[in-house]
């Protein structure tokens, strides 16, 4: 230990993200439907999802299990089995149409244009191959280079994601890495071909908070360096608040709210978003009671008529007639604010939020 | 303390005036085989290494820490699914640490466990009625004739349809299964429930439902809880007191508000600062986050002295040579650190 000990902790503050407006969309999803035919009927996992994302921005997709957030993202990567999945609509990544792309084209598309990081680094890395083997395989699939050059690239990438002593680590097996290090290696593998789109599917859910903080910083730093578009799938609204530019709230296969993160989390306009916020115990402020959404998410085999959220919605009585049960609302701007959309029939949702929901947030 | 020992009808002995549960310097070391062909040099994983905790009747103690810190091992020691290597586990003043299975039987009734994973903790071949009924029968809670009505009563208490007693676990959702696990724990009318990450596997809206259920049960039945979770928001919501663990030791223990507002141990401060806070969108300035370098050391070969010193920015020579004891640094606040002090600025952001 050195005599000159530092008595102040090393700290980081996540600075507010710079707005990048008016850029062309790199990822464009329009009217995406994903269905899985099963013996019990059609599972309607995604029902008409549309959004776009320019380079340099982070979109967080939030929702509970079965809301379609992972299924829609796997469709972007072309990871669904063609035989057992029915996909319609369009997904354009950098101008290339992914829906219906041939397997051969997908092989060159995956990794080079878009890459994905999965939740569980333990099961997404092959236990029989060294970390270096797995990264170089991905690099050589897209670049005609020697093994030696690919390994140098792998070492470089491991260094960039903050793995100490990468030249030694590159020859180690996944079991020799800790959970946080494995996730770093996964990120290195995803970014080795400089993809312009990175999809992170719950990348920090399996990690401890201090490690999660490191990984979130890393993804944000790399995004700044590479200028890529990031789709971040999570159920943790705290994470969303800190790292995302935009947020898309999904419920039972539908997008129910979409817009800039400070607006959606600051004054959400959809009762489902309210329910999510009211379910999360905060780490600061006065602890209050939780108001969870009653019931459980609907079965994707037998979707409710009208608004998919109406059976669990405590505000459905406020909407005139039988509208919530009969007519599915459109995803449209609901207030004077044009930068955001919401899928709900409720009148003046901003006022309802301020007067009724905001005071009881935990 | 008086030494009068009473024996209840159930066979549970108790010392008058003793706290409900007391762990005194409890250690749990697991043996691992050494490296190499000859497996020389047996090593010991010091999963729990000198934990002392007290839980009063009706109180809720939260246990937080990162994976591998020994929270779950502590839960298994309290419920005596493991026999500790050293130390005392006193239930109402009586040491149960080395009791035989037969002697333990009455105590098992009063100390119940709720598991994390609602999928693997219920037998898929048994109906809900059998699962909850087994707990009733094992402890002789009700006469055979009254079993079904008691099962239905319990299902109703945890918010399930009492008519569903003859269904199997796969017919229920994750949140409902966790309720079945809670009903099973309640069947024995316990005085203390050890809940090991009871809501971690659930979706946020379901998580909030189960938390509200646990809170109502606690208020109505006066059950004490040892609540283990890694989600600091959940623990803050549910617990009266919180103990923070790091590498097999308790590093800080304090009433909830003290711990969250004025944490004194550097690890607690780092842990709290790492939690992403949704308040940033409501205009609260982003908080300073303490960046911890490196990984948690191995519990096979923990650092000398203070176990946190390898990642601590305050570490001095004394930290390597002297193990800081867990001692009172402020009213009700015990901290194991040579340089304990409240954060200079409030690290935990205040709501405006």
C-alpha cells in the first residue's frame, strides 16, 4: 500500500445526456407483428409495434414478462425460428430490411450491422472455448484476417471494456471470469465488428448493483465512442432514468407509451406506466405504501378485446361508454406535447396524473 | 438477564427476557478440495465468518449485500438447514446451533422459511392442498377433519381462491406460487419467517402485490421477519432495521432511516450510491456515484484485517493489520470500520 492514500472515493456522476435531434432513423420498426402458432392457438407476442431510433441515441424498452420486449428485439436480429414463427411488418436497420432476409444475408448482417448482449453471460458464453476464441470467431466471420490479427483485436477489445491484463485473460475460459467480467467479455464480443446497432437484453439484471453501475457506465462510454444506436431492454425504471434518451413502455404485445425519458417518467400519461411507477419502492424520499396494478398480465393466447390493459386498469370507469372494452386506442399524442405518444382513451391524462397519481407515488 | 427457563407445551424452551433470535459470532465454513491431482491442501470457504445479529419479537431485520456475501447462508443457519461451524444461534435464549433433528422439531415450527424461486420450491406433483396441508400435519396443527378448512382459510389469507386447493403448482402464475409458499410458511403459525429474496423473481407489479401481502401479514399476525434481498429499495420499504453484509461479515447495522440517510461504512455508502435512482427525472440532480474498483475477494482466502480494505478508498496500514470490530458509532448504529464517518455530502439524493 502506498503512503499517499486517497481519502476521497473515486466518484462518477452520470451527466445529463446531450440531445441529438433531427437525425435519420438507423433502426426503423413499423407495424411489427410476431406470432407463434401453438397447439392452444396463436400466441400474439407482438401486435403492431412501430418505433424508430437514430444513431447515438439509447431507447429503453420496459415492460413486464410477456410484454413482447424481448420477442420484438429478437426479431430485429432475425433470431426467430422461421418454421415456428409468423412475422409481418417491417424492420429496417441502416436501410436493410430484416423481415424475410435470407439466412445467408442474416449471417453477414448479425454482428456487423447489429449485435446483441444477453441477460445471462454465464449461459451465453460457450464453456469449452476460451474468451479469445469466441471473440476472434466473431471477428473472423466478418473480416478476412489472420488468427494472429484477430487475437490482437480481441485483446484490444477486452482492454477497451475494462478487463485488466487482457493479454493473459484472452486465453482464459468463461468459468475463470467473474459475473461482471463475463458480461464485459460479452460486450467486447458484441462490439468487435463495430456494429451501429446494439441491443442489450436485460444486460445487468443478473449482476450486483456495484457491478451493474460499472456495466452501465461502460455501455454509455462505448456508445459515445462508437456513436451507435442502443436498444436497452429492462424492467428497472431506475436504470432507464439514468441511461436512456427515449423510453417505450410495452404491455401485452403493444407499445402503450413512447417519448423522451424525462417526460415519460416525469409525467407519464398511461395508467400502465402509472402502475409501474407506483409499484417500485424508492431508495430515497419518504417511503410510502405501494399501489400495485391488480391482477396479472393477460394471456397472449386470449387477448382482451379493446385496450389490452383494460381488465387491470382502475381508470376504465372514467372513460365514457364501453370504449375501453370495445375499441383499441391508437398510439397518438394525447396532450399539447407532440414529442410523445400514448395509447389510452382517458381524457386529460396529464391532469389525472398530477392530481391523483403523483401524490401517492412511493 | 434472568436465567429462568420456561418450557412451552410445544416443547420450545425459552429464557425470560431473551430476544426472539440472537446470532452470536456464528461461523459457517465449507470445505473445498484443493487444486491438483492429489487434492492437497483442503481449503475452507468462509461463507459466514462471525455474524452477530439480534431480532426482537415482531421486528423486521433486512439483510443486504451482493452475491457471495453470505446472506443466504445466514438464512439457512437461522432455519438450521445448516449446522454452524462455530457460534451460537439462540432462539428465545436457547442455543439451537447444535441441536439434533429430534430436539429441533418444535423449533422448526416456529422458524419458517420462504424461498426465492416459486418454481422450484413447490413439488409439482402435489396439489396446493397437499403442500399446505403437509405443513399442518407435520406439526400437528389441526385435527385431520379440520385440515381442509384450515388450508382454505390460509389460501384466502394470502389472496388465493380457496376453491383452488386441488390444483397443481403449474396452474398458477409466479406471483400466485409465491403466495402458496407464503401460505405454507404461515400454516405452522411461526413467530419468525426468514424470507430469502421472496420477491426477486417476480415482475414489478406482482412484486408490489406480494410485498403488500407480506406487510399486511406482519401487521396483523405480528410475525418477525429476517428479510433478505439485494434490492435496496425493497428492503427500505419493508424493514425496521437493516444489516449490510460483505464477504461473510456484517459491516454495518442500523435502523432503516439512519442507514439509508447517514451510512457510515464506506461499503454501505458505495452500495447505496450505485443504485440507479428514478428521482433524476423529477429534477433531482444526479448523485455522485462511488466507483468501486476490482471484484469481491474470494471467501476462500479473504484479505487480512478489514475485508473491504482491498477496494476501500480510506484504507490505511491499520486496516490490513487490525480487523475492525462491529461497534457503536452513533445511537443504534453499529459499524465495522476504523474510519467510519457519515458521508460528507448526502450521497443519497433527497427528494425535492
